[in-house]
């Protein structure tokens, strides 16, 4: 009997530690490279301000859409913000912001302070919906066309080169 | 230059640790109960070298020596001197130096303060402690070296995160570290006790003061962290169930269970293995917490630049500690026959331990569950305050009642002869609660229960004070600690029930009114400080005849370029006014969040009193021994 208990305790510790180990390397869990040229997944996020939902089909009316994942606690998001503001002046593209694992007030403060480039502001408080897009760190942005096919995925803050690239595509 | 010097000191520390282990091992084989002098000397030199090493790093921060990567990444020449110094432990590498300092100082002090314990036990404790020290020294040298050089030398540093530039955060890490790194010493002592079969009551007296010291500092550290979160994070709360807060709470539960059960062990020679398990658990949980927040596996305020190799190192170290101690424990474990009377002090202490384990498991599960689901199902979930509030608070009610009656139970066999008195106290508590409802406002059923049980604990402690003073067997430490815990829960409860929160968009000159309050936005000023600019708002809060001016700020730090919102807080004995302000883009409106938080200062004071209780017990123990 005692032996069984001891084995179980040992196994429990082994289990926890292995999970920690897997957790450490979890970034590889989400391989996002294969999403390009595929249709984006079904998703459902709520608006930042309202209680109703924004879904995949809402994107069909835009010629091009950039879905940008951001949070107020994310420093690189501040860096890319001016780029987004510049992009928001383009007519042929809409920007959808997904506020990732954030507090609403903090998010609003952030936009109040740096400007709001988003045509639609949504939130993903639990981070679940973003996972569907293979988001594993923010900021990340996904450029899609009218058919909702992923053209490019930008991992990390958008740069001026990225901005020019997008402008070129949506021309 | 400074890099070489620092590395040399780290290297010497490694050599000293190895020498101490070697000499202690040699000394173990000699007869007699004397420990050779050179072990003491080496241990003293070791602490000194580590301290010098730390001061070298502080010096590098003070003179802004950007030839060190750590200084470059976490400091800036324009930073006030205080924050240059505290920046030393405000980052991953420097804080690990603080770990090693506490490990070595505790190692040395344990050696000199436990002279009347068997030599084998003391030497083994020293050896184990030095193995831990070596583990951390290697960690520092291999992948967290604060003395890593940077070339070419940058002209300016990146600066310390402004929200960390704060007096509370300057002392928060050292306090907390004395707590959870301090627990290493009874981890080592527990292993030594298992190996050397030193399982008598005396073992308890060798570690109980260390438990009290680490517990008191841990409590203070958590308090300071909470106060900081309260005024700096700008949400008006003081506990967010953030993984990092939980990480500090987990060893705290284990320590609290430990210093209660050690009383039974010392008095009745019971629970030896349970005490050992708790000793091992406390430090293992401390290291687990460090792993969780440092490896980047969880997102939190304390996640420093995450580097997977660091995670792997701490995880390997943690695994070794867990499997080593579990293996040893299983080897030595003998079934203990407790045969306790159900109504006895021993049972009540066990009940305390059950509660602590319940809280510990709840918080542990909530903290690591997201990692599990993420790793196993790639499902990201986050466990937030609703989970903890739903599970922890109802149980607090019963816990407080046990806390009130437990301490008066007698050893071995107890008889309650004052049930009537307790009944009266309960009645009193209910009455006070009713009065609060009558004069102020109604609140939820659970809040009622929590407030009644808190009052019950406070009144019972008061009764204990009066009675034991008459009988001349006053246990002041316990009464203060328990009563203060009652007050803490009471004030948190009242604070929760009576808080007011209002959100407005206002521009200069505007007045907002609600109930009998009025808020006037009087003025806005731009001020320049050495390392930041501030937009300072001036607001007048008027409630009947009570007039207060609050000045919340928006600060723009230049290095690193960051914006922070500084809450303006007016504290009084009855309530805090709490005001934050943030600007709204392209408009002259500002978003204002006003909160009235009753009895805040009493929440802090209750925690301080709990710590005083712990320290009083420590002083009493120290005097007796």
C-alpha cells in the first residue's frame, strides 16, 4: 500500500514538472507559418465598448483588413502605434484592433493617450480567440484580403518597411 | 575592470562554498561535538565576499558604469541616486545576488546560533545550504551574470521601468527575499535532520525562530508589494490574484502552517514528519514561485526579459530539490501514530494546517492551471479573482471561528467550560454587524458572515487578553496576531462593502455632483522634474463641509520613454480619497476616476500588527533560549 502511495506521489511531481517543461517550450506549439494563403479561422470577439460581437463575416465588406493584436501593457505596441496611425489614413484598408488580455480602462487610456487607429476596436480578454490566429506574443498583425485569405503575418511591432509593404499591396 | 573584479568575487565564492562542503564533510568523520574553527571562518568570509560582490554591483549602478549589460539595461545616468541603488535588485541578475546574500548570511548565522545542537546536524545543514548556494552561484555565473561586460560601452543606459522607481518597491524585494530565501535554512535543516535522524523536540527549537523571522519578513514584503500596487497601478485595488502575488502567498501559507505545527512538535513531540514536509515544502514553493515568474511561463509584472535557458536551469534545480527531498523523505519515513483526542489543542493546530493546505492548494491550482491547459490542450484560459473569491472567502468564515476558539484549548484533552461566553461573544458580533447595517447600508449574506466571524475573532481575542492578564499567563504575541488578523478581514470586508467608485470625463472648470459629493476640476499645470515631466491636475472634492484637494499626475518619463499615471491619494483614519486622471486624445477632456475607499490605512496597520505579533514571539523565544 505504502509503495503505491509513494509511487503516486512521485508520479504527480513528475507530471507537474513535465508540464512545466512543456510550458517552457510552448512557443513552438503555435506554428503560424502555415496560415499564409489560407482563410482565417472562424472567430468571435466582443467590441471593446459594447457587449455585442464582431465575427468573421463582418470582415467581408472590407477590401483589405489588418487585424492587429495589442495590449496596453505591451511596450512594443507603443512603438508600432505611430505606424498604425499612419496606416489608418489609407482608404483601402480597415484596421481591426484586438485588445489582448487587457483591462478595459487601461486599453482606453492607451488609445486616449496615443490615438486610436482602429476602425473597429474589439477585445479578447481571455486570449482564447487570438490563439485561433496563432498569436503567441503581441504585437502581431495579420493582413487579409476581401476573400479573408491571409496575405501576410507580422510578428512583432510593425516597421516602416512593413507599412510600405502594406501600402504597396493595397494600392 | 569592474566586470573582472565581480567575476573574480563570484569565482571566490564558489571556491569557498566547495571548501566549506569539503571541510564540513571531513569534520563529520572526527569524534567530539566541536566544529573546527576554520569552518566558521570560511563561512564568515563567504558571507563577506558575497556582500562585497553585491556592493561592487551597487557601485557600478551608482557611477552608471554601462560597461556592464545589467547596468546598461536597467539604469540611466539621470536617475535619482536612490533608484540607481535600488535598481541593483530591480532586475533579474541583481536580485539573484540578493538571493545568494541571504543564503550565505542565514547559513552563517544558523551555524553560530545553534551551538547546543549535535555537530552532525549542524554540519549537514551547512553542507546542504552550501549546495543550494552553489546552485544559485552557478545559475548566476552561467546565464544570469550581473557582471557580463558590454562592448563598445554605451554612453547612456536604457533606464529603469518608471513604475519600479518607487520607495516601496525599493524595499519590497529585500523584505520578501528574507522571507522566502530565508526559508532555505529550514529546508537544509530538515534534510539534515532526516539524514542524521535528529528527530527530537530539540530540532524544533533549532528552526522555530528562523521560521518566525522569515514569516514576519515575508508578511511585510507582501504588505509593501500590496501598498505599491494600491497607489501605483492606479486601479485602487491592492490584491489582484496576479500569478506573482500568488507566488509570494504560497510559501506564506506553508510557513504559517509550519510555525503552528512546530508548537505541537516542540511541546508534545508529535507531527515530526509533517513538520519536515512543511519545511521542505516552504522552500520548494519559494523556488517554484521564482521559476513561475522568472521563466516567462506566466505573464506578470515580474516577468523580466525571459530567456528559456534560465527557465530550464531553475526547473532542473527545482526538480533535483523535489526528487531529492521526496526520495529522502520516503526512505526515512515511519508511520506516526497520532492518537489525538479530537478535542485538544493538537487537533486545533491540525485544523489550522488543513485550512492552510486548503488555501495553498486552491491558490496553487489557480496559478498553474492555465499552464496545464495550455500545455495539454493548447487552450488558453486565465484564472482570475472570481475563482479565488468564490473558493477562499466562504471558507474564511469557518477558519476565523476556529482561530478564535483554538488557542484556548488545552493540550492532550480539552474541555470547553465557557461555551456560554463564546455564545455571548457571537451574539455581540452579530449585534455589531446589525448596527453596521442599520446605520450604514445593507450588504450581501456572505459579507455578513465574514464580518460577524471577524468580529467574533476580535472579541474573543479581547476576552483572552482580559482573562489571561488576570491569570498572569498572557500570550501577547498570539493575541495580537490573531486579533489583528480578525481586524484585517473585518477592514477588508468593510472596505469592500463601502467603497464608492465614479468615472467621469471632465475638462478644466467643470464640476460633477453625485450624492453629497462634488468634484471640481480646478486647474492643470505642467511641471518639469529631473527625469520626467508631469501634467498635474488639481481637483477639489467637497463632501458636506469636508474639503480636499487632490492632485493626480500624468508623468512622461524620458528614459525609457514611458507614460505613467500617478494616483493622488488623500488618506485619513476613516477613508482614502483616490483619484486618477488620464488624458483623452484630441480633446481637452480628461478621464477621471474617483474612489472613496474606507479604512484603507487600517488594512495596512492590521498587517503590521500581525507582523508585530510574529516578532514578539520571536523576541520571547530568543530571550528564553
